[in-house]
C-alpha cells in the first residue's frame, strides 16, 4: 500500500519546560505506594510499579486506564506518580538552582539588581531573543552583577555567600540549606524577575526544580523480560524506582515516628 504524502500537521518548534507538581498528578493514572511488582500468581499488584493502570505488556491483559491491549491495540502506556515524603533537589538542575539563590535575596526573594540594571538587562534579553542570539554569557553576567551586591537593593538584607558542595548540597555562609528551605526561597521569587533568571513565567516556576512528586514512567518503556530459566527480570529503571519507593517509605516512617 502506498503511503500518503500529504502532511496534515507541521511541527514549528518544540519547547522543553518543567512539570509542575499539579501537572504530574493530573497526568498520573495512579499513585504508586508499594515497591512490589507482581503477586504470587504473577499478576501486577495494584498501586505497584507494574499496576495495570500504567499500561500492559502481557498478551491478553487489558490496560485499566484506556482499555486497550498490548500489541494490535497498542496501549501507549500511562504515567503514575510517587508522592515524596520530603522535597528533593533535582540533581540535573542543581547549578540553575544555585544561580537562582545567588541572584536573589533570602528575605524578599527579589533579584539583587537596581531598578536601572533590571530594566537594562530586560531590554538586552529581549534584543537577544529577537535576534536569535545565544544569551548564555548575558545570563552569567546577570548572576555576576547580583553577587557584587553587599545588601539587597530592595529590602536591605545583607547578602549571604551561596556555595555548592557537589552533587546537591548548597550552603549559605557555611550553613547547609535543606531542600524545604530552598523551595520556600524559590517560591517567593516574583514572576516579574523570572526572565532575568532565564525562566519562562508562562510555563515554569523555579520552585518546581525542588521535587515534591516524582513521575513514574509507563510500564511500556520499562518492560519485564522472562529469562530462559522462567524467572522474570525487571528493567533497570524499575529497579531504581523500587529503591526510591523503599527509601521514601523509610523516610516517611522515621518522620512520623
């Protein structure tokens, strides 16, 4: 059969952004609370990492979210979510988090630029965007100018020194900042200052870089395999999610004790 050459849709661009906690929960088919995957009869455990609402990989089973089967029906799989016992720093965004803290005031969370500097940099950023130029250097210069301030130009608070201890530990004047403290700091940054931090205020907020809920990928992207011995072997991603759930459970138990 000859493939149609007509184009119904043309992709103009793709934007990558952060998922909000609400969006993660909205697109989730189920909350995942147990690290167990299959019961003694070999069926997926509800609210486990292989819950049938996350999609199906076994022939004959129907997805409990869309009702489709694996194979011909092509169930695409569905995300789940894990509610984290405590906020967790997104390791892939740690340098961006550090720069946000260095550029803003601990008390009022305003960017530490004078009104004149603020307006000048906004004009420059708009110019760079219009010309399609790389703004990496300009953004680094903004953070550099913010770090020159001894006091916040908006509330007068003395500026602390923010340091990063890799992989994800941040300190202010030598005192370690907890993820909860960092999230509270980032939550107060007003939308008007976000463009100067290279954050699109229409699609993201800086506090979303501190995770409170974790997306669980569909089972279709981390399928189990049956070995020659007949034993079931789980995908590496599933094994890592098992670790996350177990640690999360222990943390919740210790916090509630």
